[in-house]
């Protein structure tokens, strides 16, 4: 009975963990890496055809995005997920395959003109369709005997629609162990969905740590903050462009927009148009409608029962076709545009940025985590220019960030979740966090809370019977391409310049600069260590 760490270990994306119990083998999540990768992932210890099951915590691509590749390479086992996650995966994985196909067409046209070898897709739509047939939808809180060795139960993690922590009971010979996979633990008091539920007992816990070193601001008023940005932008005659994850964040923003319009918070402009320009987000919104009673919180249920659609309002426009999408930027009326992807690394949002970034009257509003190396993070770092579709685009738009809107629990929320276990687990494995966050959060659990904790690297193997390490690895740094090194070196130089400007501000005793300088210094330090710049 052993556990092997594969992905999202000392990193935030690409979640994957492997378990053997008796003759059975299973994975928990099989996600795609996003942004800049720091460490190499260990390969699966067995061919995909030998894996019996896959348990999925939630539908985000960094937890599910490589499932079709697993199927293409021979996996034929059952995939267990909550019913809502299963429905979301159907549309998200199809969308992922479609985006890959479209991007490959563009890349390969350039490669052909340059005489370079063409690239191939990670997987194709046929692989997605084959994967979808393997999904089995389960209900929250229902204990399921997968086979004689394995039982599972999905508990609401409060992260996105359908998200779950997974309790797994393992039996081998005369031994039994219980291991909990936290998935992504949700933030508290978010609109639409319920708060995360707690689990009382486990021998071992794999726990995410995305925000293990940060605290969300108390009392953040997202509705008022968003209304203020919209009013100021529309008064300037500009557009508000919001990159948003198609699942979860888009629906939260629609919930806020309904409140803004209902309460007339944008003065004299109650009828301002709001576009959702993402076929995936539109399909995901329909999944939300179909899962109202199963997944919504009490406040939202009350709205539905009184006949109010919580994510609909006047002058909401859903654009599906490419022609409809292009028409948005031809229309000169000031508007709000919500589009995917949330980190601006693919999809229609890049076209909207191309049309609006150079306009000083416009605003770009970030409402979610931006991984290092993505266009979203680059824009948050206050660059003066970005490159989109082979063209240099000046950045004159107002760059805004809605703080504390994360769908992840902050450090307090994570501590609250692990502290709910009535008896301390034998070991808590800290995963799904930046390199230093995994280490610092693990150390704090040990020193401050007396919880046995570690932060394993990919390739480490743990014996769940003896409670001892079979193999402990160190992180193997990804060898970056020339393009990646140039990109990060460019970011480093920009951060240096920003740091120098902040130092001047401090000398002039401008309020608030210390906090910003610390943020820049941390980013510069990370880059310096990584690339020895």
C-alpha cells in the first residue's frame, strides 16, 4: 500500500497522485501544467493501461486537463467525480481540445513558412469523447465501495461547482488505512456555492497550500469595488474587460452584476451592456442552472425559490460565434466584457485585450489568481507593452485587481480545515503550492500546531502501512527554453525598474510603498535564484 507524488508538488498546477493497494492502482486527478513550470514531474510508475481508477476532485484544467491523453495512452478504467464535475468536464475538456487544435493551426502555419517541423496536439477531440464515456457521477456524502480494496466518499470542498475533498478507505491483507485528498479548499462566504465541509478523521491527508502564506482582506466589498470601476470606466467612454475563469468566476461575476444593476450602483447607467464572450462559460453557466438545489448555498436557493435567477439580469448578452465575438469590439458603446481564459494565456480574451489595452479610457480587471509566466501576471506587474498575435501592444488601460475574491481558502481557512480533524493525522502531505509556500506552511503546521507534516517533491514514495518513506526525492528543475529565459529575464528587469521607482517613493514618504516593495523584492529574489541572473 503506497502513495507516489507525481504532479503539483512544490508547484500549483498539474495535480496528480498515484496509489497502489493490493493489486489495484488509481490516480487522484490528472491535470495540465499551466504557466511556467519549475520542477520536472516524475512519470507514472506504470503504463496507463494498468491503472484501474481515476478519482477527480474538481473540473479545473489543472486537475483534469490531461485525462484525454491518459485515455489515448491506454487507460480504460472508471473515472469517479461528483455529478456536477462530470458535467463540467464534458464541456471543459472539449473546449481544451478545441483550443489546442486552433492554436496548432496558427503555430503550424508559421512553422511551415519557416521550414520548421510541425507540432502535434497533446490529444484530440476523439480522445476527449472516449474519456467522457468513462466518467461515473456520484453524489456528495455517499460512500461507495469501488471494489473490495477501495471505498470513497466525496465531500463538498466549496471551491467551485462540484468540487470535492475525497475520503478514501484502503484495505490490503489485514491492514486498513484512510487517506483524504483535500482537492482545492474553497474560500468562505462566496456567492452561489456552499462553504467547504469538514472531515473528522484520517490516517493521512494530502492538502493543498495555494494560499498557505497569504490572508484575504477582511470585509472586502466586491460589489461596491466592481461598481466603482465600472462607473469610472464607462464615464470615460471605455470598456471594462474582465478575464475570468469560465467555471466559477464568471458565474460569481454575473451574481455581482445582477446586484449592481438591481441596486443601481452604477449611477445613471443601470442598463449598461454586459457580454459573456466565452462559449465554455455559457455552457458552464447552464450547468450551474441544472445543479441549483444540489450545490447552491442557502441564500441562492432562496432567490431561486422566489423566482429570481441569481445570475441573470437585463442587457446580459451571451456571444457564441466568432462573428458575434468580433462584433463586440466594433460596437463603440461602453460595455463590460467577461471572457476566458482567466489568466489570458488562451482564448477570446486575448483579442479583447488587443483591442482595449492601448486605450487609456478602458480598464482591465483581474478577478482571480494569475500564475507566474502568464500574460495576466505580466499585466499585473505593470508592464508598458505586451505582444499579442505578433504585434506589440502598448498598455495604457487601467489595470485593476479585485482583492480577496479567490476561490481558494487563505492561510486562516486552510488552518481551520486541517484543525477540524478530531485526531491529528499520522502525516499531512503539503502539495499544490509554490515552492517556498509548501515548505513554510508545512513547517508552521509542525512547529505551531504539532501536526506531523512534510512537503514532498515529485517522485517521492510513501509506505502507507509502515508510515515510512520508501523514496524521497529533491526537485529537478525544468530546463527552460531560450524563449522562457528571455521572458523571465525581461520580467526581472522590469521588476528591478519598479523596485527602483518604489525606493524613490519611500524616500518621499509616500504611504503604502513598503508593502508593494516587499512584493517586488520577493519576485525579484525568486527569479534571481531560479536563473542566477
